[in-house]
C-alpha cells in the first residue's frame, strides 16, 4: 500500500504524487509531507542565483528558454507541480508557467516581450520538486529566485535566450 495513503496524507506531497502514478513505497513520510497534510505551510527555503543567459533578444516578442537539472543523486519529480514566473524592467512576460513537471515540457519556454531600450535583468521565480534515489528516498520542493542577465542588444525583433538552473546551486 502506498505510504501516503497509509499515513492519511492526501495533500500535495511527493509521496501522494507517487501514489497517483501507481507507485508503491514503504518509506515513512518526511516532516515536509506531514506539515503539508496538516495544512500548515512549511517554510520553503529559497535559493538565490545570478545567471547569464546565452543568446540574444531584440525588441518585440522572444522566448526565454529555461532548462532544469536536478542535483547530483536526485531526479526531477515527474507529475509534481512546476511553476515559473518572471518580471523585469522594460520586460513583459505575458504568461507564467503553471503545469505538472514532465520531460515533455522541458526545457521550459517562457514568452518575453522586450521594450525598445530595455536593459534587464529578469527576475525569475521557479518552483518544482526533486527526489533522491534509494530506499530512504525523499522528495522535496526546490524554490529558486534567479536574477538573469540577458543580452538585449539584438537589432532584429524577437530572438531566444537560454539558461540552465541546477537544483541546489
């Protein structure tokens, strides 16, 4: 029987995602899962990181491509919530990404509209889940606030910029 059901955890925990996919486990729920089950919002640490995106964007509509890599010894938790939003001076992000994490959705493609004369940077908020491997595997949320330097000097409209976020860095 799935541990999330055995312990009555029906909240959005990593074990509940595993159960929804039909996986079984005998692992005990971890403290974050217990807090989620009792409707207490656990304090999620947020890593901050400064990155430089490769590629060039010009005025108008372009695309910011975001790759996500798990930390060594872990994997991305398929089916778990994935959120990406962004803001920036003279930059417009017409939509945020709110979906379930899936290899089919990676890399993430975030539309961006660059105003003439924009200088950046973009501030991204990224949330997803990773799971460690082995008998004592644990899944945990990853939350990152990324300050991304963009090359906005393109003379033609649009373009693409690419960055890679590594969990735990």
